[in-house]
C-alpha cells in the first residue's frame, strides 16, 4: 500500500507560479542610458534608450536627466504593468538615482526584488608605462 501511495504522489504534476511577472533592466554606460522591460521568460516587451527619446550626445549619459525622462516615457508606454509584480535590475546606476527610480515605481507596481551591480572599477586599470624619449644632440 505504501509503495502505491508514493507512486501516485510522483505521478501528480505540481504547477508553480512565478511571482515575478516582469523584469525591468536599467543600465548606463559611458555613452548611453538603456531601459528594457522583459517578461519572466526573457522576451523583450519595451526597449528604450537615450536616443529613442531624442536626447543628444552628452544628454544621453547625464544620469538624472536621462533616467527620469526614460522612466516617464516608459510609464506612458507600459499601462499593462500597473499593479503587477516586477524585479528591477540596475547596472552602473548611482545609488541616489536608484532610489529615485524605486520611489517613482512604488506608486504604480509592486517591486518584488531589486538587483544592483556597479561594474565600474574603483581605481581603474594600471596605466601604460610612459615612453621615454631620447634627446638628440646637435651634430657639428
């Protein structure tokens, strides 16, 4: 009897629900600011960059201006994520601006998890050795 009960338990399929419906990726680089919304399977739903909202050159990488304008545009496009659970992933975003984004998103969605990674080196790579130039003397 006991073995039959174990076999019946193994046959039953268990369905687990993913509590996170969407993933919001925000990344800044030296030249641009990017914002992507994907579903839990990884398919891109909304992709924004500094250039897509008509920011030029230095405006694309100045963090508060680019981030807030990207976020405003994102919130206008994504009416379907209201009252959903999301995970927010930051890449190379300063902590103060992370908190700005989180405060503005808290009003509309339920933030399940926050992941932050800063990939900029604290001191940078070792610079190249400076080439020594030889002085030439004048020939007589």
